[in-house]
């Protein structure tokens, strides 16, 4: 059992020591009283503080006097020294990233105080062991791996294991409500051999992650598109019947107000739809055939009126806000959205039967309705 995961150790000031071929001895001050550990390291000759909050003792060959001095400083400041068999996490992460497709950057983050790791919870997009470990075990530090194309991963030492690691994902940029999301991929347990781990990530985890992103984007766009269609159907019924959905006769004097209400509610759905639709279009455009390419081009121009089509598949960073011609914008979206949804459904990756999750029960949600006018005062 790793001492850092026990309830007793969480309240101590600790210095975690690891050996790094590139950096020598790496020391990480952690614990509720991590400042005591930081002080012990500052007072020890040879240890240099780095920007990520770790310390490095570069000359390993002459490190014995420095380590003895550190032990004495740690004793005086009531700091527990811990050294395990693992290599420094940053080295493992760098070796892992070197075996993944594309170009990845690695950044080590230190969560010196136990509560700091809680900041990861709303950002992680995971249905496996990683999110459970971040919530319930001690994670003193982690490595973030980023490929510059929207994929961000989190690597931690697996609690309770002296040799294994956990790798999971942060949510893609267009989403911010990630906890217990039904589309979330499951984190993976990695072996100590970085080459084997890279093969596992490349062959299993990354395809699962990309599939999960696709499914989540498609579900979000389908849901928002469906709500826009429901609002339009409700408004059309009011116009054609001359009555509100509750049976009240339509007052011609309030027709403009009712239409404005429809457009405002549709605008809310449109703003929710924009980032997800933009990302989905960017993914689908390279796969489009001659039949639906024109529709996706028009949608791209609708969402990004100032962007040239030559920017495919990279989308601009900020989608257009709803232009003054709200009704025309919605009409253009409804005209070409079916082609996008059809293409996205056809491009859905096939998930192995063993990993398919049971479908969630459909909610009995009624279609939105436009209320009648408020009673007039007497």
C-alpha cells in the first residue's frame, strides 16, 4: 500500500522523492502542512525549486551529503520523507507521449494540499477508476498530456499500486458539464513499461475517446436541433389555429410579442447549439461526399460568416453570435442540418459489443408550448 493514500498520511507534511535520469533527484512537497516541507527543501543545499513547485537535485553522484541534510531539515520541520520504486512521473509521461501518434506536450501539476486535486473533478470526463481515485484517494501530482488538436489527457500514479498508472481524459472544449456524463470514456490502467503503455493508449483508449467525443457531440446537436423543431412546431400551430397551446384565442395585438417570444426561446437553443455544431461540422466536413458537402459548406458559412472555406477542417475559435435576421438564420440551419446529422450518424464508430452501455430510459418530456397572454389587470 502506498503510504500517501492512507488517511493518516494526508494530514502530514511530506516530501516525495523520485529519481529522474534527466533531472537527478526530484522532490515534491505535499500534505496539508506542505509549507513545512517546502521550507525544509529551501533550507537544503543543492535543491533548486522549479516553476511547477517541485525541487531538483541535479548532481546525483554527490547527492549523499545533500540528502542527509534534507533528512535533518525534514526531522526538524516534522516532515515525512517518502521514496518509492517509481521513476519520476514526468519522465514516464514524456516517454508515454513520445510513443503516441502526433505531437504531444507534457506538463506536471502538483496538488500540494489535498483539497487542490478537487479542482480536477468537474474537468475530468471519465467513467472509470481515474475519477474515483481523484475523488477518494490522494493524488499529489499528475501529468497533463496535450496534442494541440483538442485532446487533453491526465496521467496519475495508480493509488495502491507501486508500478501502475491511470490515464483518462478531460472533456473536449465545447462541454463544461462533465460529471457522470453517460458518454464519458473509461480511464485505462497502464503498465510501468512506457512503450507497452503507449501501444495500449493508441490501440484502445484513444479510439474509445474519439468515439465518445463523436457520440456526445452528435447527441448534443440532435437534442438542440430537436428543441428548435419543437419550438417551430408550437409557433406554427399558434399561427395556423389562431389559438395558443392552452386553447386561448390569439389576440392579433399580441401576435408580435408572441413571435418575439418564440424567437428569443429559439435564440437560447441556438446559442447552446453553436459550439457543438461547429465542432461536429469540423469533424464531418473532411468525410463529406459530393451530395452533402454543399450543405456542410453552407452550415460552416452560417456559423462562421467571416471565415473562408479554406480553413477546413479547423474551425475559428469563436462562433458567430445570432445575427439580426434570427428567423432567416434558423431557416438556413433547418434546411441543411439534416445533412449534417445524417453524415454524423453514418460516421459513428462501431463500439465493440462488450463496451456498449445500456440505453438510458427516455424521459417523458412534453413538447414546449407557447403560453397565452397574461391576464389583464382590472
